[in-house]
């Protein structure tokens, strides 16, 4: 079976809010009415029925008066859960949307074969381009599987694969987020992969069936912008902050000495909590009250594969450069296992060169860059500028990405960043804060993963397999206790 981008499968698994007698947009319309009438949706619904008014026309009038003006809450209320099957470019395009949530087939865990290759329409229709694309794609996949057979870790080997292979995902998007994606597509239509337009076309055809047609139409034409999200599929001629910024790390202090002293006192108080849940709750309160005390801006060059992990931390604002500019620069990841083995190294470089050469040959054949990009390996380096507040320093991003279960290159990069941050904090006489930049196991005092590593020994020196099993049993015991209360 040959997979093409035009084969994109989309299924809406559900939409909220829903009610037996009301469509999602009717609920939204009545909710807008309750905001100044102080009555429940059902009370307003009964009043409309008792007065023998046309519910549909009433809702449409409210939507024209509210959503058409650009009131965001009207379009952020309805949320769709969508199942998608297409190329893995869907992940790169959609999962970075700030107000979204998704589960995708992981490139670190799934297998790949030549049967998984996805052909953009323009490449498939051009016999010469199709033959070239198929040859290079198949060779990359064959080398990937060879590396696995030789014992190379999948998160290292997978960086030779392209994203132009089959992938599946489930994503939840508000109507507002879908309109945001549409606005981005309108800006970068020539650079975003073909599936972006196909996705929008197919989802729009469902608006009436889902009871969202009027709300979608009013929000689409409303004279108000929508919160942006990081997008790598954009015009490489236009510069951006990630490209212009000086490599390195910027520290920004937003607090007085008195405020920092109080932050230190409250953080130290969390160490006294023996129960891990109480400690986490107390840490959350501290971060809630002091989240804007300081921040770091971090500029880094990371593989496309690693950026795929970074963008999923949607509470971390970021600017990322164009993937097409990255191809022009031509820098790629070289995993440690590959670098140490001369045989692997020569073959790796050969596959990278063949892929980049294929990209430019496809462009010469008249294939648009947005289609030719399907051949570029995931190891391509991209420049990314991220902004980390206290939450992501202490609880969100860094504790997760310091864990040994994180993608191998992302973990190495994160460890280097933490070392730099600690040095900067020490120079600013804030060395005490660096002690809280730790992996997630240090926060709770045990490893929540299936297998533990040496990092937990830094806080629990006598931690062993018996301790690990006990902590897992304690977690399950707490789960059963909560579940019993809910049943």
C-alpha cells in the first residue's frame, strides 16, 4: 500500500460542551447570555422555549453580537478531540499549539519500514521525483533498522529517519486553536506541508454536523488576533529572534533582595516536609506566589527530533527558526554511539549527504520546499530560543528533562544548561537557588519510573530495589484509596 499526504484520515471522537437538546454553539450562545443575565443555561433555554422563540435564530443572533466582535472565550469553550492518521509532520505542525493536548506515536519507540513512507502529492505525481524520493527514503529506513540490529539505541538511530512516514495521533483542540492554526496557514501557506490545508478542509466540512458552523464562521472573520505558537514551517527569508540572538543564556532578575530572601525561606521550608505529596503541594504554592521572581532565556541549537519534545512544553514560550533555513545551514546531530564507531559514522554522514542532496534535487525538479522537506532526517539542527520562569525551572520543564528516561540528546543538553544556570546564579549570589534545579525524583524522594537510576542516590543514598518496589506499592495503595472514594 502506498501512503500519500492526500490520504489523511481524520475522525472527530467527540466535542464538548454537549447536551441532548443543545448543540455546542447553542450552549456557548446561552453561556454568553448568562454572563449578564445571571441565569443558568437551562433556565435561559426554558425561557426561550416558553416564549416560543426560535432557539437556533436566537443563538445565531447572540453569536453575531458576541463572537463576531472577537470575544475569545466564545471560541475557547468548545473543544474537539480528533484522531489523525497521516505523516509524522502532523506532530510537528499541531502539537506545539499552546492551547492543545495530544498523544502521538513516539518516534523513540515505534518501528519503521519502507511501507511506512508517505509521498506528498507533487512528488508522487512526478515519476522522476517519486523514484528519487523512494530510493533515498528506503535507504534511510534500512540504515535505521541496521543500527537497531547493531544495538544502537532507538532515540539515537531514529535521528536518521525523516518525518515523511506514517504517524498517528489524538489531539484535543479548542475551536479557537483551530482558527489559530488556520491563521498560521494563511500566513505560511507556501511553506506549511500540504496536510495542513487538507486538515483544515476536512475539519471545516464537519462544522455543521458538529453544531459549530455559526460560531466558527463568526470567529474566523472576527477582527481580532489569536495567541501565536512556535512554527518551523515558515518563510526562511524572514528573520526571527532565534536567528538573531547571540548564543548562550540570559538571566533576568525581577525581584528585590527582600523578596528573594522570602523566596529562599519558603523553599527551604519545603525540605522539612517528609510526605512527598505535602512537599509538592508546598512547592506549588511557592512557585505560584513567586513565579515571576526571575527567569532565564536560553538559546540553543537542537535536532528537529529534540525540538519535537521541547514544543510539547507549552508553558515555555519559545521562538524557533525556519526548518528551511536549517536545511540551508546543513548542520545535523551526531549521536555518541555513531560518533564512536567508524563504520556507523561513515554510513551516517553518507545518509545525511544523500538526504540533503535529494532535497535540493527535488527542488530542482520543481517540487516545492514544503514537499521536499519530507526527505530531511530528524537530526537536522534548529535554533530555538526559550523563556523559563520559576515554574519551569523548579517543577515543569527541567525536572522532567533531567530524568534519564528523557530523549538522550535532550537530557545531555538539559544537564549542560543546568550547569550554566548554577554558575550564573552563583555569580549573582543566588547559588542557593541552583540546588533546586533537580530531576523529578529529587522532588518526591523516590523514582516514579519502572526502573531507577543513580540520580536518586544523591538524595536517598541507601535507595535500592527494595525501596523502589516499596515506593511503587505505596503509589498503588494511594491510587486505590482515591479510587475507592470516587466509586
